[in-house]
C-alpha cells in the first residue's frame, strides 16, 4: 500500500532528524 | 510509550517513538546547554516525506468508498502537516540561535506531532481495512439468517453457492489479520472462533440436508431437525459476532501486561 510506504518514509526521515538532534545533547551529557 | 496493536504499525512507528522519547530525555538532562547542529537538511527530508504523504493521503481519500475513512483521514493529515511546519520553524530558529530553548521545544513538539499524526493516520487506515473484513463477516451473517427458510435441495445448492465464497474470504482475511495483531489474547480468540466456524459450517449444511430430507419424506421429526439446524446457525452466528467484536479491539488487556 502506498500510504504505508509514505508513512515508512516519514518515520525514517523523522528518525534521522531526531538522531541528529540527539547527538548534540548526548555529547553534552 | 504508545502501544501499537498491529505488527505493521509497530514496525513503522516503534523505532521512531523510542528515538523521540530519547530526545525528550536528553533534552531535559542537557537543560538547554549545548548548541544544536544545523538541522535544515534532515528537516527538509521530513517535509518532503510529509508532502508525499499528504499527496498519497488525498488520493486515498478521493479513491476510497469508505465514508468514515474520508471523514477521519484529513485531520490526521493536517496534524502531520502542522507538525512538519513546527520542525521547519525550529530549524529556522536554530539557524539564528543554536542555543534557542523555544526552538528545541518546537523541535520536540514537531517530532512528537509527526509521530502522533502518522500514528493516527495509520490507525484510520487500519480501521478502514478492518471494516472491509467486517463487511465480509456481515455477509456471512446475512446468509446464515436465511438458513431457516431453505426447504429444498435447489435452495440449499444456491445457499451454498452464496455462503461458500464469503466464508472462504472471512477465513482467509481473519486468518491474515490474526497474524498481524500484536495482542496475543485477541489472536487466540480469533483463531478459536475461526476454527469453530470451520468446524460448524459442514455440520450446519448436513443438518439442513437432514431437515430437507425429512420434509420430503412427510415431515416426521421436522421440528427437531429444524431445532438442530437453528442451534448450529446460532452457534456460527455467535462465533462470527465474536470475531467482529475482537477485530474492532485496539486496546491492550491490562492482565496480560501484568
């Protein structure tokens, strides 16, 4: 289903964003 | 943490849900002390994915014949769209000030919004799929309701022609759905009910044949035969109704968690 594929893409992109944002915080801690 | 009731939804959302939770914890522990990296590129990637979802979602709404999906899906799409906007704002603010506290809060709110909106959207879509299975179950219920008026072999043949394809679809679709569920208790109930339906179906047909045969032989014992047929019909109806009930459940059994 296309909608599932679209949701997977969002999840992957959000994961990458959150990882990038977390990296800076992790360094500080 | 959200609880996902199907393996598909769980596989899509569980990893990102964990990461968002981790980000919230890191953010709280860091107390806004570190500079954030440039998030423009990853935010743009989310925006592109969101735009694609909006496009695909609108196409799904236009093509669907499910009025509930048409009604529910837009709000999930707006939610994801709004969250994406928050991420874009956060990224722009962080470019100006990598230490900005409000930007970090927007980032977290946006990430959570994407997660919640995507979760709502997948849930809407999943509920629509469940309604398709339930429609098929209701066809079987409708056929079972006419079992009591079948009084000739010709009618019985037609009854079987109508019932069999629907029953096969229910068996196939409920079987596949059962494998999709993450909740073991719900899975067990569906397996048990489906087994019962499969066992009862040939016995019901046999009881209908006996009733028709008794009628053609003068009708002695017809009342008992009809009673037996009706009992089997009601048993099958009960199992299908239970399947419909469990298909609609999305919450977790507290006892199982304990």
